[in-house]
C-alpha cells in the first residue's frame, strides 16, 4: 500500500521563505529573502514537496489556502502570491493532505487531515486548529469530506483502518466499513444525489479509479471503468448540479456531466498531460474553479471548467 498520498513525482511547494510568488512556469521565487534562494530551486521543489488541496473562502474569494506536504500556504490575492501559515494549536504534523469546508450560512468552519494529523478543526480560516479524534484508530487520515446534505456529518478515510463517519461535527467517530476495494484512497466527495435507499452518495478517488457507495455503507461499486489503473488525486462536485463533477489524474482534468457515466478530458489552457493535484469550485461563483498543478502552478477557469488560464 502506498503510504503517501500523491506520488512524489507530483511536485509542489517546499516552504523555504516567508512569501513566494507563482511564476509563468509554475515555479516559485522568494520575495522577502532573496539571498536564501537555492541555486537549483526546481530540483529542490521536485525532491521535497507537492500540493494536496486548494480552498477558496466563501466570503472573500481572494483568500485561498493550499495544503502541501510541507505545510499550509495562504493567498490574499486570488492565488497569485502565497505565504506560509504558521498553524497554531493542536497540529501534530505539517503534512496537510485534505480539507473539508462547511459552506452553510454564517459558518467559518474548516476541517483538515493528513499524515499523523488525525482530523483537526479551525474556525479562523486555518490559523488555529483543535484536534477532533475521538474514535479514530490512528492519525494517518488521507481524505475527509462533509456530507452534502448535512454539515454535521463528516467522513474520513483512515489508512489501514477504513472509512469513518462523524454525525456530530467531529466530536466522535465510528467505523463504517473497509472502504473501496482499492485501499489507496486519496479523495472523498459527498454527492447530493438520492440513492433510492434514503440517503445520498459518497465517492472515493483511489489508485484504481473512482468508487461510490450509498451512505448506508452497504457496499462500494466502481463508478466507471474509464479510470481503471489510473490514480485519482482530487474530486470536485459542482455545488449547483450534483450530476457534474471533475476528477484529476496524472495526465490532467476530466469532467462528467452525467454523474460519472461518461467523461471528457479538458484540454484548453493546459499543456499536454499536465499533472493536476488539487481541484476546487469557488463557493461564491460555481462557474469559477481553481486547480493546482504538479509543479505548483495555479490555474483558474471562469467558464465552468471549459477553459483554464495559469495565474501569474
């Protein structure tokens, strides 16, 4: 079993200064301490880090967070420049692998998870975190999600332990099942589509494609053979249409408009076989999406994912 989420061939940001800026090539240069820049910065990034997730604030879309293998980054200008976040509180690891956002009215709650991190909770945009791990067997949590129909219901994939659920906003957790047949789960997404069994669906991106289960946890099924033998690193569900979602793989972004029955590759604005490590919708405008590439480049789409442009 792979213990690390995204393969180390997917590269991102190693935090080596207090502020960094995206360049046209997807690399980063130091703003505040130029003398500390290493002579071979690209090799340094390739060797030591990668992106796990992106977050866009629902009240201020210029405020973004990026979770990486080497810590949490924050942007106040819509993803053009980034600075390290000195995460405070009960943060046992700097490897932020997954984020879940409570987008219900007036809520400012974020949930984070990662290697040796368990699940943590923040109410101040990711600065201060508290541990919410009662019932979790270990701290290696690769993916978390919030139920699309209930902000108090959370899901967590725990390595070597299975799928866990909390129905009280993380105060306690219960094991639900073993998870999908491929146990290398890298992304979870709740889809607000009725199953016919009194609930909605939970989807999992794995190292062998896309799986789904009804939230009764009565068995996981492969959604499509389209992604067989492909690793899905990120999932994003359209907040206005649960039939539409995007998945990222080592060779780019794919979109389905029919709940996963068929898929198309999105090419406009990307180099061939660009590696996409993170995806998210802008909660203030569902036509706007963000993606992070394997080299740390950040892209934005303003037309529902039809075309993309790299942020400069």
